[in-house]
C-alpha cells in the first residue's frame, strides 16, 4: 500500500512538473513557466516559430511551450528582451494578460495568434516603439494598429483617425461585430479580420487600393461589404467562406481577383461588376456555384463577359437586371466573313468587311466607365476608316450595332 502511495505521489509530481517549473530556450533568451505565468528573461530576441496554415505550407514549427499552452494565463516579458518572435505565444488559449517592458522594440506577426482570451496588454510607459490605448496595441506614432486582443468584450470598434496600417492578423478571431475605419487607413494586412465570426458589416475606406489575401476569410456572419472605387485588386481567399454574404459590388477600378476570393460564399446570389472589361480571375475565384449566381455588368460589356474565362458561366444581365441577347465573339472571327471586323492602329479605327451588311453599322467608343467618347456610322462600303485623334491615349471599348442590335463589344488600345 505504501509503495502504491509513493508511486501515485510521484505521478502527481511529474504532472505538476509538466505544467509548472519548466524552462526552455527561445532564441537568445529563456522562458520559464511557474504557476501559470510564463516569464521571458535574458538579453536579446525571442525565437521565431512557424504556422504552416498562415504561410500555406503543410507543416508547423510550434513554440516549445505549445503543449502546455493551455496552462499559461499570463506572460511577463522582463527588461532586456528586445524582440517578441513570430507566433511566439501561439496556442496559449487561456492567456489573459501580457506585460511588455521598455526594452522591446519589435513585436512580430502572429505573436499572440489564437490567444482567444487575451484581454489586457500592459506596456512600459517609456517604451519608445509601442503604445497601448484601451488595451489595443499600436506603434508609438499611432500610424499602425498592431493587435486587437481577441478576448476583448467590445463588439464595436472605431479605429482612430491617423492610423495608416492594420497589421496582418491584427483582429483575427476577435468578437467584434462592426468596425469603423478612417480614410487615413492605406493598408489592411493579410488575415487582419480572418475568423471574426461575429463581424456583420465592413466599409473599406476609399483610401485602400488593394484588398489583401484572406483578409476577411471565414467571417461567417458577414452580410455587407463596401468595396470602394479605387481598389485595384482583390487578393486570394479575401472573402472565402463568408457564408452569409449574398451580394457583392465590384467597382470598375478592380483589375484582378485572386484565386478562391469568393469561394465558399454559399449564399452569394448576385455579383455586380462595374468594370466594362472582364478582370482576370484566379482559380475558383467564385467557387462552384457560379451558374446559379447572377452577374450584372454594363450593357455594353455583356458581349465581353459572355466569352471571358471565369465569367461566361454566370447568368449575365445588364445593370438593370435585364437579360440581353448577345452574339458570341466566336461569330466575329474571320470564319464568319459576313460580319465586319475592327482594328486600331495608332489613332485610326478601321472597320472592314462592310460590303455585305444589310444596314449601316453604328460604332461607339466608350471609356472604361462606360461613357461614350466618340461615335461613328459606317456606310455600306468595303472599309470604314475613322480618326481617333481627339481621344486621349488609353484603353477603350468599341461597340458595334446594326439596326439597334448589338453585334459585339471589344477592347482596343489607342496609342
């Protein structure tokens, strides 16, 4: 009986040692776990660790205390430590507070990734690189929002004017329902709002020109997104798995949409695309539900979208939601010699093969906003030649009509 008691006591002691009194090397410094507090001490930088999902790789490099991460409730970084490493406290799911000394001058991406209960950030008042306001971590100049603790209870966030950057992973898995961003914001980093499951609406400020990869990934309750005119690209998986999103409007300024950008948006039924030129799409940009989804585009662009890879499988309508009969681009090839052909060289627009037309051809030249900048009528002759000398250099659309019916819309470059 006595030997059994000794063995039991030894097992309990070992279990206690697994969670308390452990010590690890991390970069130039040392981490010690005692009573739920992980203390980082020494001089220099913490080590870096690796989250494979974030980098789209099949492997991870966990911090050495990862297996006991659930027992960590507070982190104290002592004076002398200069840098908090990549994904340093990843997996510390019960961490509620962290204390950062004056000596820390660099806090890396993902340092507090998946710390879902983190509420309080204490920073030395004489730290010259970072500042904390309402437990939100910023760079000292207030130009960059570094971290919004995922355990904060506030449901609505107003980012102060003057903030220019929101770092990668800044709000990931937080409980916010809405966020207001000022027009000072220029950049929103990758995964910045990913897995904010309660986020319902977002207005991206007009100062932002690119929507980063996976920035709103898995925001399951997101129902409303405003993408401003001026955004030129939508990154891969930017809105992937936003399951409640039903409509999206893509401004004319957008030139590219990355792979899986809207994949998994299972309730998406309507896409409005204001660009008269079909954008290049990454693989599975809209997932597999494309045939059930309406695509509303400028009337003069229906022909172009009807033959464009990635777009042609949508149910294509004009901006009024009306279907239009469009002659496929295939009929405009030289194999169909009964139809006219367009070419542009320099400032000269040439329409050939007019002799067999049953009625004059009307031509309109439109800018990329859909505004008519010039128009012509081609009589029944072999070739029509028209001057574009009064049109600024750039990309345009040329629309052909006969007796009011559109034959084709194609893009041209005026040099």
